[in-house]
């Protein structure tokens, strides 16, 4: 690993109560084995193979769970990656990791359930993020391409005028200002049971334009940039598999099939 980015991997979850963890018979979804290897280890291997990443901080799983996975514990003990305990929510966990990193270090954020992650996607995303000139960037894939590749898979679509997109669980915080994005995420996350406050945070006009199908992706990012106080951008990834993470047992089975076919 020799690139300019420090990667943060979010690996906190609901523990053994998570449906995927129950299905796989493991104490944490991050340790669910796909094609013979825990998902989290696959993510770490992809980051280790990326030319864009120079270091990794793992947020979660809990210390006892970490100790139960010998290969993971060995990497932490050997200094291959740093570990911090997860916070109460994904945004809080992200902020906890960011607080421990110098403000001028570009940060790549991903998740432990991105079991198909490839070094080539990381390199493509990070290079495009640096070239964007933005403070923070999100990775997206065209929803039509994802749907065509996986017609039986239910993937959340962000529908804008001119196209729909799926998230790829890849985020880049390129400047100190870019780190305001997870702070804004935390605000919205904390108000998830108060829709009126979420509307106020995002802006009624923005929500109305999105709901009516009048908002383009570019305009949406511009409006959100003003709310966050940082310039936000998006990078489109070519491979629809980049939009596949393991949110459900059905996703878990799909990833198993895709990796079996790849072998």
C-alpha cells in the first residue's frame, strides 16, 4: 500500500441479531464467510492490493468479536491496520475514525459488507475523486446497469431527472471541509424519527424537487453542498457489481453465487 489515501472500514453492526450473522452462524455480520473467507477480510485484502491506499483504520467489530477471528486479530496485532471500537451509529463511527486522522489526509470510507470490493474499483474511484476538485465524493453506479445485471436483486435507487443511481459504499473525504459531510449525516441520522426535522435539514425545496422528479444529480449535489458547507461530487463506477453489498440474506446468497462463478 503506497497511495495518498487512508482507508476507514466501518464494521460495526447489530451483532448476532443481524439476519446475515444469524444466517451465517457468526457473532458479527462482518465475519460472515463468503466463498470461504470472512467478508471483512475480503474488503481488507482489496484495500491492501490498491495502489491508492496507504493505511487502514478498522472501526469495529467489538473487541471480543475481533479476538474471535484469528486472521483479523493478527493483522491488528501486527500493525497492518489500526482498530477502534465502533460508536453508536455509522456516522458516529466514521467521525470517531476521522478524528484520529490528520485533517490533510484524504480518506476513503467503505464498509465491511462490501464483499465484492476490488482493488481496481478502489483505484478508479480514488483517482477520479482526486481529479474532481471536490471536498467529498460519493461512488455511484447506474441503476439501469445494476438492474440489468441482477434483475432479482432489490437495490435502492436514487432517482434523479435524467437517471437513477445506486450507491457503492465508497466515499472520499478529500479536504478538512469534506469531513463536514459525515457531520451532516449524523444530524440527519439522529432525526430519523422526526421527518419534519430531516426536511428542514435537507431543505424543503430540495425534497420537493426530488419527489417531483425535477432534480438532477448535479443540482442535488449542489444543493446538498450548500447545506453541508463543502463541495460534494459523485464518481460513476463502470462495474454494476460495485453496487452490491450484503444488506440481507438474499444479498449474501447473491454474493456467494457471484464469487463461486468467478472461481
